[in-house]
C-alpha cells in the first residue's frame, strides 16, 4: 500500500497574471489493484512534475505514460546514497565493526511494574 500526495498548481491563462490561482492537495491511498481514475477530472496537461517514492511503481509509470516528469523524493535519494556508501570497502568494514560491537554490548531488558525499559551496558 502506498500513499500518493497530489499537488496541482493551476496558473491563470493571462500572460500578465502569474499568481497562483488555485492549489489542490489530495492524499489518496493507492494499491496496485486501484485504477488511477482519480485523475480523470484533472487537466493533466497542467501537471509539470511529480515527486515519487520509488523509481518503478504504479505512480511513476502512470506519470511517465502521460509525459509527466518524475523525480525521486528526498528519502529515496538518501536511501540510494546510503546504499552506495555502505558498499564502499572502507565503509563496509567500519559497519561490520560497529555491528560486532553492538551485538557484544546488546542492551538488557528489565521489567519494572509491568513496563519494560532498556539498560545499556557499555
């Protein structure tokens, strides 16, 4: 299940008036089985771009099919960068050392009056 945020800016047709006329925000819960007919009442020619969560998903494919540019969201860009960084030999070695340290020093869980909390032992 994905959440789709649709932001559409309508600019007036007059050349001298470039003010933002209307702003529409709609959050729709999307799954692969739902058709994207939510866009039927919207003039897609005025849509200049879309921010998507994944490179290949139902939203990206829909936008591409309608000639709408897509860019990955901030979280996707960060995730891609981190994945590339973690694959670098020196970074991978450091990550393994940190994992070993954390496993050797796992926090202990204690029960007090029905609630649990962690005691970190270093």
